[in-house]
C-alpha cells in the first residue's frame, strides 16, 4: 500500500502569507519516515510545487471574489494530481496550502471513485457561493463548486467539463462546524447537507458523531472516503498557527479520534491536511504544537494506534 504525497504551496485562497509554507513544515518534520514506519510505501519526489508557472498575468476580482483565476487553475492542477495518484492505486495525501484546493482534491477523488463520500472536518463550511462570500476569500468557497451551487467564474470553467457526477449533497458530511455564514446556512438547509457542529460533538460525544456521520454518507460502509481536514477544526489552543482560528473547537483527542475511526473503516482513499500557517505563530512552541498536531492527525488517519 502506497501513499502519494501532493504538497501544494498555495495561499491565494485567503489573504494571509505563510500558509504556503505548510507542506514544507510538515515534510521537514519527518512525515515521510513516520508514514513509512507505519508500514506504508511513500511515493514522493521531494518537490513542493508553488504553481508560479500557472499564475495568471492578471487576476482581477470577480465581484468580491479574490484571485479567481489563480485559485481556479491551481484547483484544476490539484485535481489532475489527485486523479493521477488514485489511478496508480495510491492513496492521495494532499498537504496545503489553503482550503481552496479542496475543490481540486474532492473532485479528483470523485472522478476516480464516483461512489465516494466526503467527510469535511472544519470550523467552517467552506460552501459560500462566489456571489455570497462576505470575505471574497475563495478558501471559504470550494464546496460550492464541488456541489454545483456556485456561478462558474473565469478560472473555474474546467469544473463544467470534469467527467464525473457532482458531489451529491447526500454524500457530504461535516464535523466540527462553529463559524458558518448565513448564506452557507441557507445552502446546508436547502440541500439537506448533514453537518455535525460542536454542539453535536458536545451533545453526543465524538464517537457517536463519527458513527452518525458515516451512517449518513456511507450507510453500508462500502463507499470510498475522502477526508478533508482543515486543522482549524481543532481548538486554537491545540492548533494556534492557522489563518482563521475559531474558539470552542475539537480537543486534541477528538480531532485524532475522527482520523482513527476513519482509518478503521479501511475506506479512506484520500486525505487533505490544510491551513497550517507557520507564520502565524509568535512563539516557537505554538509553531511546534501546530506542526506536530498536523503530523499526528495524518499518522492517525494512516493507522497509528495508541495500543
Ligand atoms: N466563512 C468564512 C469566509 O468565507 C471563513 C472561511 C474559512 N475557510 C477556511 N478554509 N479556513 O471567509
Ligand atoms: Mn476552516
Ligand atoms: Mn463568519
Ligand atoms: Mn476549511
């Protein structure tokens, strides 16, 4: 069994510099040998791509949306890389970078595994339509295109051509939400998208929440799983170095439990780990804590167990 690593040094889906350094930090921390120690072969050529070669000459705002062409093109490129890894029979591990790349990763998984479901672990729903986003930051919008509820803007035309069923709203489930915009709440309601917020984590406990999430998107436990993990799902006390921290998040253990339980299904074919921003830590301890937590979430999703 082989993991294909796709490091995406990309930050144009949001305004804070530094998130493009996430992949290097995770790799320098020793992620590859750690995964090998768990028994995986790792397919990684050592290159971290910044996609400068596809940066558009000009990239005017579209309405409020910022850097639409660059974000769209990079998502397309990421889509191709995920497809290539999955077609080789590898598990695709994408390291971000901001979460706008989640459009490329999820559509890539669905292209190869049309029956797949998506488990989006995040403080945010990232499903703002391009005309609804308040911030204009496209890392808050990837799922609106994946599900097909957003206007296709310049840079995103590829989405219309991808040979795949769209991500069905019934195949998407969230865990960890606590900062959802009004327009997003409308989309979740209108399309009946299942979401387990921190309220549900408190009410039922993380064990029941993961079970209920799987019962919803994967009732027979036979569909491939795409796990898209935004590290800001965890509480800022555990993951301080991230661009849009929201208090009241998952504990260290709750965050890991999700990965451990999904690993146990044997169905995870792709994982994203995004929004690690090394520049947003003022103290070295904060940086180390964030990187170490990110690496250990990934290890948990690939079989590291406590016993
Ligand atoms: N909903 C907010 C927005 O649209 C925050 C999005 C944060 N997304 C993220 N991937 N961290 O700007
Ligand atoms: Mn988030
Ligand atoms: Mn908000
Ligand atoms: Mn996110």
